[in-house]
């Protein structure tokens, strides 16, 4: 089974139980590092998540993953916060973080570049608008390859 199919299958299994615990499923990664497979589930909630939240989610979804067996080999399940540089994947993510600084990469050049960093001004199903160094840049949503918060420390 390819990585994309594993992530999609796992998302279907864990999204509802995570929501029932009052948390949001932010992202799932299925990666091989150092010869070992890892399934990383990133969660969030208003005010942020703590270690106890991660433990509760892990204890809730681990038996479901064992029962449905979407991954045919051994792996390590990790549940954590998405961190300061949280990925923005859904329209609701973009709407929630309007006014924040983000980094965004496009599939093809927009205004002669593919990488942008700026303040998220607006988002819709059709486009994301950024303020990049005082200039408004409108990026078609279908051209957004990857976006994340750009936390300033």
C-alpha cells in the first residue's frame, strides 16, 4: 500500500475518535526513518494540546488501528502537537489563521516565484491573499502546494 493510501485510510479511522475527544486532526505523516516506519498523528485544540491530550488520543486510536490493520508491518505511532509552524491544509485552517504570518509554496510560479512569506489577508475556496512586503499577492488555491504558519520567535 502506498503512503498516500495509508494516510487516507488512517484518516478515515481516526478522525471521528479524535473529534469525540474535543480535538482536531491536523495532519498525518507516514514515513520511514532509520529503517523504521512511523505513523505521526498531529492534533490540536483551542489553547493548544499537552502531553495528556496526546496520550488520550494515542490510547483511543491505537486499538482501532490494531483492529483495522491499515499498515501491514510494524510501525511506531506518535501523537503530537503540530508545533509552532503548523501546516495549513484545509480552507478552515486558512480562515482560522487570517492575520498571521505564513510560508506558502506553489506548484507553478505565481508572479514569477513559487515561495512566499507574508501576512495571510484572506482565503476562499478559490484563492489565498497574502501581504508580502506591503504588496497584495493573490494565489489561486489550486496552486497551493504547501502552506504553514511562519512563527516568529
